[in-house]
């Protein structure tokens, strides 16, 4: 087991190096001149001043040299300062303050999706071909077809405009109270969860249909065990491997993919800040957020790989 962990850790480091390098290279090649964004109209008319700002920001140096310098600083959590908002530290003032918001949205949406997907997928598998299966499949298809932002608009109209139960925008942190935080987070989390629920439930249904045809399931039924016990105790666990992979992938994707929902609900998360940085050509902020999300994504998927051994004893023994 120790040898496996060492091998996985080495692969993780190699992947992180490749991810950070590609992310840095691609963001450095974005169109637009950060020096012009810093100086505005004054810089466009003064080439000498533009060159001075490029020199001060290190933009004239080759990209590989800039990457190695950035990587050395990043290892000490120094991701630089915003070009546009002077004195704003990318790590402390942007990522540390905004990541909890985006992470909470991602976690809440995954949890909500699983709460809905598990019974829907189990019922669809257990009643395969029956009206229950057809009804749940139709509902899942609708949820899969409607974009998140459309769901978000509907939730705002129904719960905020018509009923007045929940705020349509803004964000309250946990420090302002759990109830206030829940009121501002439940609608965007539900909007994000709708598509995730559809994906998870279809995976559970497909895997569980195959699992229910295994010999050990037939043996459990022959022993007189109840259907509910068989479904939850014997069929759900081996049917969750594919779902675990997708949960890890989708959670990583949600960290960088909540841009539309955060904009719709005016949530101060990483996605909302990333869009502003792209519009302002704030390269260091773009690089910092992009690389951070990519690193978290890679780490989560490595953890999911290791969890396979926890869920499936056959993998653990091998």
C-alpha cells in the first residue's frame, strides 16, 4: 500500500507541474496587453510609458523564465498582486476570501444532487421498465435538458418574486448567521444541483441494473432478505464506483464552472472574480485562480482514486 501511495504521489506532482505550466502558458497568451489595462487611455498614447510598465511588470521577459519565477513564488503561496487593484494579494485577498463561497456552493449542490439522485436511481433500477422507471427517467431528462441559468431564473421568479421567501441575489457568509447564509445559498445551489442530479441518477440506475443481475444478489434473494435491504446493503455499494468518479470530476468542474450562476445571483465567488479579471486583463489574478482551481481538481481526483480501495475490498487486496 505504501508503494502505491508513493507512486500516486509522484504522479500527482508530475500532473500538477504539467497543469500549472499549461495554465500559466495559456493565460499568458490571452489577447490584450496588461500594461494598457493598467494605464488606460494614457498608456495607449505613450509608448515609452507602456514599455516602462511592461518592464516593471516583467512582461518583456520570456514566458518560461516568468513561469519558473512564478512557480518559485507560488510554492510559498505568493501568487503576486493584482495589476488593476494595487495592493490586492492574489492568494490572500482573492482566493482565500472567495474560495469558501464557491466551495460551499459546489458542496451544497453535490449534496443536494446526491440526496435526490439516490432514491430516483434506485427506484428506476428496481422498477426497470415499469411506470416508476418511465416517470423518473422523464423527470431526469427534463432536468438534464434545462440549463442551470434557466433553472436559476425560474427559482428567482418563483421563490423571490412571487412568494418573497428568499432573496434574489447577494450573499451572506456564515459569520452573519447560518440561517441568513442558507437563505442566500439554497437557490444557486439548487440551480447547480439540477443537472448534477440528472447525471448521478442515470449512473446509479445503469450500474444498479447490472448489479441486480449478479449471482450474489440472486443468492441474497434466495435467503429471504428483503428487497430494501438488498438494494441498500448489497447493490448500492458496488454500484457507486462510477458515481464516485463523476462526483469527483463534477466537484472540480463546479469550482471553476459556477461563473454563470455566481453572476446571476451576484455571488462574490471565484468564478465572478475570474470574469472581472478577464475583462480587465488582470493576468496574475487570472493565472492565480485558474491554477488554483486546476490544482484542486487534480488533488480531488487523486483522492477519489484512493477511495476506490475503501469502497471495494477487491481493489484494496489487489
